[in-house]
C-alpha cells in the first residue's frame, strides 16, 4: 500500500508518503518524529473528535452543544451523528454534563448548556 | 452619567480577556457592554474543537473556551451589560449605548474596543444572476444550524476556502447535506492545513483553486451555480464555465473588522488591517482608546486574540492609573513580501515588544528580516509561510534601542 497525506501536527504541513503492509509501515517526507507517529496513526487507526448539537425537549429557542469526550474512529463519525440526531435532552443542562456513557468508546459531554 | 475606570465594548473573547487583565492590573471598576443576550461572541456558534491549544494547552470547543473566560469575568464580579448596543464613543471617552432600560451614557477612564468583525456579503462580490433564497454567509448558516437547529440546505456549494468555509463544509456534511465543491478564487487556500485535511479530505469534498462562482441561478430557491476558473486578474474564463446543481451557496469570502464606532470617534485607521493604528499596548492614536481582537486585525486563532486583549487590558489599566506610557516613537512598516505589521508604532524600548505580521502570498523557505535603515536588527528563518498564518518576531530592548525611527520587516526567499 502507498498513501500520501498532509501532516497536520504543525503549520509546516509536510507531504507524507506512507508505504508498506499491515505491520511494517515506512514514512517518508516527515521533517520530525511527530510526523511519522501521525502518519502511522492515520493509516492504522485514524481518530476524530465529533461535535454536534442536540434538541432540547422543553425549549424551542436553543440547542445544546456536545462533543465526544475522546476521539472516536474516523469511520464511525456518521454513526455517531445518527445516534446524536435521535437524542434529545431536557433542560436544565450544564456544560460538562454527560449525556451518554459509551458511544464508540467515548462519553458524550455537553459543551454548551441550556438553562 | 455613570463613571467607570474602563468600559469594554464587546463581550467576545477579546472583550472578556481585556476586562480580566485590566481588573487584575488594578482597575476594579470595569464594565463589559455586549449587544447579544449572552457574552461569548462568535465562539458561541463555533461548536467545533481546536480552540485553546496554544494558550490553555487543551483542545476545547468555542463555547467551552468562552465559558472559561466568562467564569473569570464572573469571579471578579465584572458586570456584563447584555443586549446593550453601543451607538457612539467620543474622543473624551463618553460611551453612549442603547439598552432595554433606554439610552445609557458612561464616562470611561479608558475605552477598550473589542467589537470583532463581520462577514463580507454577496453584494461585495458582484456575482451575476438572480436573487433566490439559499445564499448565506457561512457564519449565518453556522448560527442557524448550531444555535437555532435549522436545516439550511441539502446540496451545497461553498465559495471561499478560509477556515469558516472549511468548517461549514464538514458541519453540513455531518448534518446530512452533500457538499458538491469548495471554490477558491486564489491559487491557494486561506485555511489552516488541519482544516483542509479534517474538513475536506476526510469527506472527499473537492477544492477547486483559481475558481469562482460566476453566476447564480434560480427564481424562488437557488437551483444551481455556474463556476468558472479565473485568469490572472481574477476574471472568470468563459470557456471554463460549468453548472453545478445545488440549493445552497455559502459565502466565506473574508472578514471585515467592525469599526464604525472607531471611525466615528475619529480614531486613525490602517487601510490594510481595516483596524486602528496602535502601539504595542494596543492604544490607538486617541489617548485612552484601546483596540484588540478581530476589530484590530483579523486573527486565525482565538488564543492570539486573548493574548492581544490581555496587552490591551494591561495598557488601559496603566493609562487609567496615570503611569506614563512612554513616548519614544518608532514606526513599523511592511517591506517586500509582507502585507502589514502590527503594532504600527512602538513607544516603550525598555521591554520586549512582539511584532505581528502577515505575508502577502505563500512561500517556501524564507528569511524574515527586521531592519532599521541599513542596520539588520534580527532575522528569522521560516520553513514555510502563508497569508493565513500570522507570524511573530519579538524584539529585545537592546535591539529596540539600536533602531532609528523606522523598523521594516521584509522577506527574502531562500533556495
């Protein structure tokens, strides 16, 4: 396998080239070791933080904002969104509240509440 | 008339950080005025994460970042007058505002301007075609989706690849819309690399450079746009016109510092930044009026807004206490490859002063030089520079004392 990607660890934006199979990946184009770590993580287990808004069952003028407390697998982003679209909360909700305990390995935490 | 040490106009990240810094520097009679029902400014609709990495060492969403500063404001019992729109500021620092209780007038020892910026709109672009529903500035769509829970559209074209456009491409996609394309009139994106990767590449959204929206189609609702490549003068090339069906066009085509109050007060402006001319304490050329955050210069990271606002807050507090802000005056100016330098004047050569600047176009390896006449004060190598990323050089008192009356920052391309 050969894959080209852009490093996002710092603004330099190295063009990285990853080659190899399942257990043996080599990275070229990285200016520092962090680039190598990033490229291998992106090719083996890419993770993303998902943020979204939830409806508030007893409010019509506001939304509650949430995020995955830890990053979830990139491939699960749309599945996370689908679950969150089906979820409503009831005010009052405060920043830091936990809405779900385990969604693809992460808790769902409130980032903007509703009084 | 009510008297305050410091009146802060705007309760976004700049206003809150400035108020906290002024309070901590000994000015306890501080007030923040904001036209919205709650403080936080634009952060409240920026639900994505990535805020605070530089300043707080944590990756937060916009509302979380705002909440940290709102708590600092509350801990100091600094009053925040919400739904209060400032309508006038005089050079002798009388602030007039419209509030739910009527018109209020405040006499300030110092005024800190922190009004932020607004988006450039369709009218400023002169796009041909009809005027159907479905054309939004990216920030308006962001507010409708994130704060009010509306679905804005199903098939989307985005014009402008600045960070807001990129963030909205991802946001609309995750909400179930199909983003057909992001068009960028320039030969490069103005957004952070991180956003290009995580907002476009992650979702296979195409980015067309040197491309603009040449025409808008549709009577009641938008039915599609014609995009076209542009020539060297950024004019659409007719042979490259191509129709894309869509029901929504988002415009992310630049931010304009919201300086109507500043101009009306007679504060001299910088035509390049769109903000006031300031010294290193963020003081404008009218003594006692300070400016910070996006109303002074459009920033790429909120972390830098907070830092700049802290300098303005400390400077305003020093002005109120009557400690002389020194008045040796060195002017700064942009040279080859540099669009602007801020602050435009330096008044205190006894402390480190940071100069912030933006380059005029992306370049590979460069050397940023700081010269005073023929004297090379310092030089800084950079592996890569881009207009979307603000650069900084800090000058020590030793270097400042060597400088004459003008400092020039220039770029030299390296092989």
